[in-house]
């Protein structure tokens, strides 16, 4: 039986290749840098990192305009190291986790901060705060075969040329292998999964017209302009 609709499957470019990485799921880690937990009013000693998700079609390629989303007046940037899974598995041990990594990218976990704050207060889900359309701008994926394990490297974000976020991915509370091990105890990881690994301190608002640039040294630079919807 023919499908009733043809729906384009979301993909992400693979750097230096014509191949596309098909996005299966987007997992995100929250509260994975101590200074960011503090700026959000939390206590990193008492609140371990958490997981949430975005839909696969939230991805937007770098150098593409991003529409300012509706139903918010406080959209925030969150620059993050992104891990692309190439080999699936469940209950993956930390010691084997890097064998499951296809590559790395840089992403912006765009967040309706006003809706997230309201959801936290009400004990409500984060979906409207995190999982909206075009909420996951992302660079092409660099293969781990080419660049190795990204354990260190400056992570940064500028808005209109002014530095807003700057840290090192070595400061993550859960390292990449620990994130993969923990996540795979909840979900069967499969090729095509992306994991946004959390943002450092310095998150802040974006408005229509802003030019956003951010990166992780050794991976690449993400750029996009926020435009009025
Ligand atoms: Mn985030």
C-alpha cells in the first residue's frame, strides 16, 4: 500500500562528504555545567543532570535564518556540543561508549525561557519550552574517525559579535561517555540519534535581527540570524 503522504526525513550534513546523517531522535542533557546550573538558580551538588528531547525535525542547518518562535518573549540561546550516534545499543558501559560515536557537531538548544520557567514552577512538561519548530540549529557533523574524541575544547557563543558564553567542554559534569552510558540505560540508542550535551553559563535572550555565532574548537562554527516570523 502506498503511503498517504510523503514526509521528508530530517538529516544533518556530514562535513567533507555528500552523505547525510538521518536524524532518529534528539536527546538533550540539562544542567550539565555547574556555572549554568547556578545561573538558573539551582545547586549542582543536589541536582544531577537531566534528559529531555526535541523532535528530529527541529534541526536547522547552519547559515540558515531561524524564525523567532511564537508564544514567547524570552527566547534564549544555549550553545552545546552535540554527539551523533553511529552504533546503537542499550546499557552501554562508560568504557565502551566512544565506540558508539559517529561524530560531533555544534548545536544551539533554543529555549523559550519564559515557558520553561513557568513549567518548572507548575511541575509541567518542557515540550513547549524546548521542542518547538526550528529549535535545534546545528553544524555539519565532523566524523570521530577524523577528529577523535572531543574531550576538551573551547565552547563559545557570540550575539552580534559580543561574547555571551565561553567555557570548555571538559567542564561538563557528565562527560560524553558518561552521557551515553546513562542515556542508554533509559533508551535503546540507535544510529541517527543526536545528543545535545548541555550548555555552559551565559545563556541569554535573542531578538529578531540578532546574528548568532557559536562553536566548539576543533568541530566548527554555527551561524544563524534570528528573523521575525
Ligand atoms: Mn540545553
